[in-house]
């Protein structure tokens, strides 16, 4: 994916346009198949700061839910975990960011169906985030929420992100999420996941991150895979200025044969390796 972003501020107002091109950008815009041009628009929003403690934003913006983000260069692991892959990616609507003093803040908003720019249904989503941290910013926590209201379909998701800078060269991260759905006329069900991120940066040019995730979709809430999966990803980061080279090794293990071997037969485990590169300026 190639991205280009422009931000401009004028008085108390600001505007952002963030465009993405390539397969990764298309996957993030799956909710708008009838409008291919929208594949390129990752974010497009305007904001107005009423005061230093209250800001309103309208448009499309990247989701507040989860530990990982859409722009690959901002992640330490190049491949995405299952929790991120099954959403959400973006919201289109109106939100308010409210400063609560010291290190705490609150975000409240209303949005279209998750990942959809436009809607033909009356159902809307309420979104929220409470964030806080220690005075030295070494520990930060984010409690995230999205949920439907109106219409016959019910979806509720709670998400927790915690980061801790143990030392200047060692840090920890945690993400846990659960999504509960209840279509009309059926009983409710849920999927959930939990991941730990361990990061070490012994030098300015080299770092390494280990991600361990457990993902549970045994109730078939989302399309695939219908399984529980444990995955471990090891991602060295070699940095040369703004260029990062990531030779990554990943192990995925499921409770049934959800992966495919080279001969087309099923297997419970798979090991994959990639070499990725990111660059930003």
C-alpha cells in the first residue's frame, strides 16, 4: 500500500485527507464495493476545537478500537493479528473529544455501520473511548466501545488496550476484545481475542517484537475461520532512517484443520515467513 496524507489547520478548524492505494487499502474499504473510488479514501474529516478541552470531528476516520493500525509503518509486526483483521477499520460520522484533565480524556460519537461510508439502513453505531495514563506517560490505557442502536440487529464490542514502557529499551502491550452479536430472531453469540506484545530496542537501528495472540471464533460469529487459533509472530525491525526492513516468522495453530498445505490437504498448524519493508516521510 502507498499512502499520502495532508493536514491543514486554520484558526480553530482543521482538515485531513488520507489516501491509500493498493491491495491493503482495498481490503480496508471492503464495506463500499459499489463505490471503487472510495478504496482510496482511508480518512477524510474536518475538526473544530471549541476550546482546549472540546473538539468536534465530522467525516471518516480510522477506528479507535484495537492495538494495531492500518498504516503498516506504525506497527512493529507487519502481518496483522486476527482481532485487527476482523475489524473495525474505520468510522464515518460525528464525534466529540473531551478533555477530562491531567491524562484522561473521553471520546463520544455516532457513526454509520462500521467501515461503511454511506448507509441505506436506519441503524447507527454509538462509539466511545476512555483514555488515561500515568503522569510520566509510561503506562497508558484505552477502554474502547462500539454498539448498535435502532433496527433489529444488535452488535456490541468492548476493547481494552494497555501499553507500558518498562525502560527506554523495553516495552509491553496488551489488547483484549470481545464482540457480541444478536441478529433478529436468533440467540446472541460472540467472538473474542487477546494478544500480548513484547518489544525490545537494544539499539537505534535494531529492534524486535514478539506478538502472541489467542483468537476464538468457535461459535462462527464471523465468516471464517470457525475455530480457535493461537498465533505467535516474531518480527525483527532493521531501521535505516525512515526505512524499516522486517523479516518476519509466524506460527498459527488451530483446533481443527483450517489451514491448507501445498498439496491441498488440511492441517492444524502452519508456519509462514515474509520479508517486508516500510518507508515513511
